[in-house]
C-alpha cells in the first residue's frame, strides 16, 4: 500500500520557512533540509502557494516565505493544501453476496472512518505551525 509523505514534508518545509522568518528561502535550501529534490519541493510549494500559505518569487533569484505568522497557520491548513489522502480508506474488494459480514462491513466501516477522519482533522486544526517550530527549537 502506497503512503503519501507530502503532508509531513510540507510541515517540514513550512517549519523551515518559519524557523528564520526574516529570511527568504530557496527551493534548493528546503530540498537540502528535507533531503529530497528541489523539483519535488517546488511541486509542494505550488500547492502551499495556491492555498495562500506561502509567497513565492519565481525565477533564478526565486525564493519562498510564509504568507502569515506561524501562529496563524494550522496543520489542518497544510494538510488540506497538499491534498493529503485520508487517514484510512475502505478496501475496494467486491462483497460476497453469501456473507453478511462481507455485505455489511463497508457501511459499518464508513461510519467509523468518517468519525476518525473528522477527529484527526479537528486535532490538526488545533495545532499551529508555531508549535512545531517551538518543538524543533528545543
């Protein structure tokens, strides 16, 4: 099963941008911190920019900075900006008509997964980027 790391990478990048708020940072510098390619970083920055979380300057002397103070940015905003997948999903195997569990499990699990996803998103909405930066600083 494939796992998306874009959310954690986006938080890493945003923390990097917030760590030195007066500095404008390049995608190459962020890529070095994350230990990935600048082109991958730019793809994530594009999503963060569209969500209004970062300001980017294009070109040879391009750079990126936070669009708002870290205390004003929640992890939920970052999560939604990078279109991270849901925490859990229901399998897509077809139901076996002869089995009650097989026929009813998806409906039962949809309720559980909906509540779980909502709970996770509520918690992400309570955590600011400033909290992450403070933890990194310790």
